[in-house]
């Protein structure tokens, strides 16, 4: 079948009909009238985006521009498009998009393609609905022409186009060729939520079966002819460099083919991972530590505590806090410490790169397409479009693969370049590399003060934060305004509570050279803890119920109040807990937080033994994330967030000693065990608002809800994470 070119006065869209229909979609609402004698096509503020392919075999392939790393993105994106297309869910398959920001940019990020900030569903909602509806209209018009009937008489359901009066039916594949010759509609009518048949309903995940039976392809599964596996010896301290190395013993290891120096260390290349690892073990490296970072965690914290004694740069201010505190009848104070935390994704960092005369080809769980593409182009002296990226599944990320410096991808490129590009290279990071070679959630110190008047009313609030900036020096540096890193203070600078006099300020140390990066829920992972635990202390000092105080302060925040009320109701807030075993103390705690435009409240129930050991028994969650595209996925994401956040609250800590990371594997950085997982209930508020993120918002409220439950049980509200058993003893 030939390809028909459809022109517009200012842009072009191509419909390719090789064994089916490929729709290059444009937002019709922004379309301009077609020139005389030309077929109508949409004019848009971005290059046409191809999201759909319908094959003659009736298969419906949705092209996903976002990474599937376990969060259910492929299923969500496929559901949105398939809903408006009226496709049969069983015929829908999902394919990862190539790196091409001109077609697959994240609409919230400008001209950049990538996945992060819980934006995948939110930024694709309108785009994919329009794409599906446009394709459906083209199929209907093709059928109307073939049958010579009005398009209004044609219906579509489960991949079948029907004309009920004449009892004629055609499947999508049978119309694909003719639909390819239809003009892209200038305007389409989208479904009303009451007519949804897939959105908001049960739709089996598209990646589950392949991940269960082993067909799913991850980076470690890639095998290319002549490929070598590389393992890198990294410096023991950040900022150290290679002074010299002896590769003699390493090269004598069977399977080792080469040893090369790269900017981040020394790479050993071998026929397989184990041989490369053995070769690295035999390698002798003399490190130059003259510029290495050599402070320990406690020394960093000591510096932060000193900084916190002085005002920082103002991040948020309202009213007159000095006056409020000068006239206070009671002042409540607290401080909170948060450690560095590793992302510790199930699949450590890895990447496959092959260099050829045409360019560079990459296979990995790609999260930041545009940034990585440009970095690789720079290293190899290529144009960005010469860097082809194959987006595979990723075994988790939690922010780690969205690296602002493309660290492990760049490392793989340097290995290929240093070895002459003579063979494809698979870079493999072992768990110890993943734990010790950076990057981490920043270590933070918070101080809090609240002013109460004689009646117990909260009249003043001071919040000071000290910690490293993630955004400074990154492609997102423009988000640093007047010295304030927006992600350092998110959740604190936009505190939802109606407090008349409020000040939040920030210190950002410039001389702490530990590599830091966003970690699941970013700044909210620590600001939610400090604000919500401190608010419970305020409630206690004012003699008010924690839920009642929050509702009082959330008068003009209906979505915060909505989830808070629902979580409290479902948890039985205000009713006594059943007593635990003799010698134990039980408590119930609450927290509510907005992140990524989604609202989550959680109520935790805990049991604290006399020796201070802690068991989280139950967590009740209420979620408002707009329209829940896949309710099952929303529940699973919140359940997973509870486990992830609880693991961090109980155990998550990376410590430095003389600048070196102490932890190397899960023996020193333990994760939550299945027997420690609480019973989790997730309740989704009905909504007609556009969907917002859900991959991260379930994380922030968990730790403060648990801490407040501990406080209710013991009177002790933990001032540091992770929780220390010794501090909770009776």
C-alpha cells in the first residue's frame, strides 16, 4: 500500500499504511483551516506524535513515550488511548517509543522526553484521548465510505465497526488500509466519563504476564554478537580519581579481554559478568584522593545544625512571625534529621551500547531520553538523531535512572570509546556499585517552631531547612529561584494549613560534594514528615485532636480535607484500638499531604513492645488523584508506596565515614520483609478531575503517620529517620 501525504499550510502529518494504519496525532483544537485543494490536517505547537498502529491482523499497538519501570505506565497509557478508540483490550499491546523529543516530548517539560515527577498519565491524558478519538473517527469514515452510509449510523465497540441497520461489521484490521487514506479530523468529540468502558474499570496489566513467564526484556537480557561485559572499579570516595593502575593480574583472569581507564574509574571488559567481576577484584588501583570529599555523616549533620541557628534564604513568608512569637503564650519546638538514602532498585544500573559508522545504538531501561541522547552525542561526536535508544523495561528506579548527568549511561559510552568501539559493551553495576557510586536522596536537617496564643490557637510557624540542592548545576537549574531549590522546600513552602504568620527558610550548603538526586517523592519525602509530625506536637500542646486540628486549618482546601475525612472514617478514628499483648503499647496516627497534584491521607496503627521494637499493623489510605484511569493500579501503587516508605522509615540510611559510604549491600541497607508489611487499605475518592500522578504521592504520608502513631502510643515522637528502637523503649 502506498503512503498518502497529507499537507497543511504550515506543517505535515504522515499516515503510513504499511500493513495497517499509523496515526501521527495532532491536537485538533489547535488546527488551522486546510489550504484550498488540500486535505485537512491539524496544526499544533509541537511536531506530530505517532502513538498508534493498527495492523491488518487487528492488533492495536500503542506507542508509549514513557518508561515502564513497574509503576503500570504502559497499562495506563494504553487504557487512555484504547478507551477513545473503542479497542478490544485483549488486542492492545504496548511498545516503547524511541528517543525523539520532537514527537514524544513530556508535555510538562517542554522539548524534552522523559519519565518522572509522576507525570506520565497526567501529561498524556488529553493527548492520547485525542489520538484515540481521531483514529476511531478515521475508521468510522472509512467504513461509511465503503458501505455508503452516513457516519452517524456507525458504532464502534471492542475493535469492531458496525452498521446496525444493515447488520454489517468489520474489524479494525479490515479497515486499516482505507482508514490510512482518511484525513486526520480537525475536531473530535471525546467521551463523557459516564460512557467510559475501560477507564476507571478493571483492565489487566499489559506487562504482568511477560514479567511472570520471563518473556519481558530487560537490559540484562540483551545479547549482541561479540558483546563484552564491563564492570567498573569506582573510587572509594567521591571526587577521587585514578592515579595509576596495574591490570596485569586482571588480564590473567579467564574471560577478561581488556582493561581501560575512563573518567569515573577503571573498567574491566570480559566475556561475561562473573569474569569481569573477578577481573576487577584482581585489579590494582592507586587513587588520588587529594580532592576527595572526606566528611562523615555526623560531621555533615553538625555543620547543618550550626547553619540552622541562623536565618536562611526565605522560601515562603506570610504575616508577621516575629510579632506572633513575641506574643505567644506557648512555643513548641522540634528538630528532625533525615539521612542520605540509596534508591536500591531491584535492577541495578546497566546499559548496552553499540557503536557503528551510522551512529550509536543503546538498549536500557531509559528514563531521560533527551538528556541521555544529547550526552551520548557529545561523547561520540554525533548528532542527537544519530543516537538510537531502545527503551526496555526497567526493574524499578525511584528516580535513580533519571540522572541529571546521565552518569551510568555516560560511563558505558566512555568504556566503548576507550576500547575503540570494536565491540558492543554491556555495562553492569553490581549491588555494591549501585550502593556506593552515588546518587542519594540528600541528607537534611529541619528545625520547627510554633507559636500558640492563650486559647491554644496556632498563630505562628517557623520552618528552617538545611540540605543540598538537587537542581543546582542540572538541566533543571532554572527551577532554582533566588537561591531556593524548589524541590528542597516542596511540601513546606506550599504548606496547605491556614496559619496567619508563617516563615520558611533554607540553607543550601555549597561544600558538600556527595552526589544527590531525586528519590521517590523528592522533597516531600522529608518535608511531609517534619510538618505532619510537628503538627501532632502542636495538637498535643493545644489539647486538640490531630484530625480535628488539621480540618480546622484546612478550611479552604477541600481535596486535602476530603482524603483526610475519608481515611479517618475508614480507619475508625476516635474509636479505641484493641489492646495488644501484655507489655505492648498501641497507637494510631494520621498524616495528609499533597504531592504531584495528588492528595493522600494515611492513618497508621502500630504496636510498640517494651524493648522498643515496632510493628506497623495497619495503614488506611485515602487517595484523590483525579480520575483513576486504572483503579487496580492506583491501589497497587499506593500499597507499594507504603512498603517502600516503611522500609525507608525503619531501615533506610546511607552513612559516610571519612567520606566513604559504609553500606555496600542489603546486609547493611536492609529492606522491608514480607512479614513486616502491614495490612493496607486503599480508598479512592470518586473524581471527574483530570488524572494526576500516583507513582510517588503514597510515599510522603506514611512515615509521619507511623511516627504520630508511635507518639500516641508512647508519647515519643521520633526526631530522626530511620526510627531507632532504643528511643522507643518503655
